[in-house]
C-alpha cells in the first residue's frame, strides 16, 4: 500500500478553554494531568501507526516554534517533519488542500493523508489503529474516508454523520452530514443507531482528494495551488518548512472541509469506531479526565475546601480556598482567573470575545510567552517601565535588533550570556549586568550548557511590542511585532 502520512492540523483561537488556552498558545498546547499536551498525544498516536515514517503539520506561522518544542520532547524516533506554515487562519479546507498539493509534489499521487486535529483525545489507540487500517483500504478504493464515533449520549455540541449502506471490506457510505442538533433530535439520533459523531478526522488518497476538490471546490484548490507555488521552502536536516505567502493565502475561502467538499461529494465513506474519543471542547469536558473526591470535586493544585461540592478547581501555582460553593469551575493562571457555572462552560468564549473587543492582551497572550530561543515572562509593568524574566536555552540566540524608543538593562541571574551591544561583543556571568541604550543594535545569546536566566528592565517613552527593528535572525524570521524575539 502507498505511504501513509499523518497530517496534523494545529491551531485554533483558544476561546472555550480560556484562560489556559489563548490565541498565541491554543488548546493543542495544553498539558493534561499526565504532563503531555494534546498536541504531543496526537503526534505520538500518529507516529506509532504502522508504516509511518514522516509527519506533516499545518500550523500558524506564529505557532511553529512552540510546536517544534512539543515534538522535540517526545520524538524519540526523530521522524522527518514537514511544517506548512499559514500566515493566517482560513479554516480546514484551504489547509487540507495545500497539504494535499504539497504531498503530491513531495511524495506522489498515491500517498495517503491521515488528517488529524491536534486537540482531540483518543483513549483506545488499538481501536484507532484498526480504524485507520480500514480507512486506508477505503481510501485506496477511491473514497474520501471519515471517522464516525459511536455516540454515548445525546450530545448537542457535536456534528453528526448519517451512515448508509455497508461497503465491501467494511465501512459505510455517508448519507449526509448533520449540523449540531437540538437535544430532542440528538436523542433520536442515538436511539436510531444510524448516526455517528463527526470526529473531524479523515483518510484521503491525494489524487482522489484533489480530483474531488477540483470538482466541488475549485476556488479552494486554485488558491491552494497559487499559495504553494508562491511559498518559501526552508529545508533542514530533519525538517522542512513551507511558508505560505500572506497576500495569496489570505484570499483563500474561509470554509471547512466538511462544507467545501465532504457534504458535496458522492464518494464519502465513514468508518464507525469506538475510540474513547473527545474533542475536549470545554472545561466541563476537561474535568471528566480527572477522578472526583467524595463530594464530586476535581482539584489540580493546592486547595482548602470547606463544604464544597461538584467543583472543578485548576490552580497549579496558587493556593485556593473555597467555602460553601457548588457547581463551579475555577481556573487560575498568573494573570487571569475564570469563575464559571459548571453548566455554562461553553459560554467562556463570550469572555474572550469581550477581551478581544477591548483590545486586552489576555485574549491572546499569557504572561509567559514562548519563543524559539526560550521564554519571557512579564513580571511587572507601569508607566514608562516593564520588567521581564528571560530564559534562553543552551545554544540559542535572540535576533540582532534595535529599539527606537526604549533602553534596556540586563542582569544575569544564572548561566552565561554573550552580549552584542553596539560595537562591543562580550560575556556576562552570574550577577553581572549591562545597559543597552535606545538606538543601539544588540543581541543576546547563550553559549553555555545550562539555561541562561536574566532580568530585563525596559524604560522609555514607548514600550510597545512593535518598537523593534530586526537585522539578523538564525530562525529565518523577518521583522515583526514581537518584542524580544
């Protein structure tokens, strides 16, 4: 059989699991109680399938370095990795179309893409592998194959697939896709036995997929082709980055693969399966992953509870005390606290919408921000000053850059720093410091074998994130609005 290439689609805006999930670090990057992120679990599940010897990931340009960090932690096989980098989100149809054209160019017409959302959880990997094997056979026979999860309840938050006649060798034809139903309709679907939850996973042979896109969504395919033709390709030793052009890809139709293709094609099959699947679409779904105490509470972190029932409390960094409350979701992060009725966890998105309307950074960024070289955390800020804690990994370096309106004072807390400050190039050891005047070109790097930890004090008339001119960068980035990047 032709090559199987998992294609992980990683992105999202992080609205329903705020404040842990945010636009700059959305749900796939959330750590579960066992310490692994949803992204890592998806990668491991895909890489353990028989015959897989490389993985494609479609993600936003700003998320690629975080994605690589998460893969690096668990990629014991050092699989070759392909990254298709979107300059903006345009839904799943353009993403999958570009991935198909890329796979055709690099791996041939008969390569098979296994499309996997990066933020879903599957409990039964053996059942998943069996379902993929069946889906591959259907894909080889010309079907666009999707996976339908056996429903366990009348869920109104999922789309459904109505399954039709059985196909030779397993699977069933898809009669239709159904949008999220009301509770009465959902219960009828469960009782009837012909409807499955739409898991948003697909197994597609490249030539068949492209033929069907040309027939049913030619505008999506044409934009994907122009975007790929205009992309910048960066090949490394173990990975390849394909960066799509902003001007072209931004014009792609904003449409899901379900709407653009699956609901229109007559060549769609479904594999019914029972995988222990969840899309972890709310804090209510997240709490179901942890055991409850005798009062129905789930607690992550340190908490003192008195007369508290049926509450979910997630506070890994700060002590929580609760008295006489019930049916609450409490999620604490260093810069934001969520308190919600347990039955209204889906409405968290309205908080994010309001934050975005106000232009508040908390909808997009955490206090600690990941960068390809490490992290920075904003400790305190006020009028004309900002204090950051910066961690630079061994061998990593920030870009050579300059600021027009702010000066910076760097103090090394631990490790060794190499500093370029104007015309000077020198080393700083623990407890040593330097001053970077506004207008000076400068660079910070870590020549040591342990993390470099330092405190940066910014001062000036303007401390906005767009006050940066980048001259050189080892990560191939161009000038952007990212501070200390």
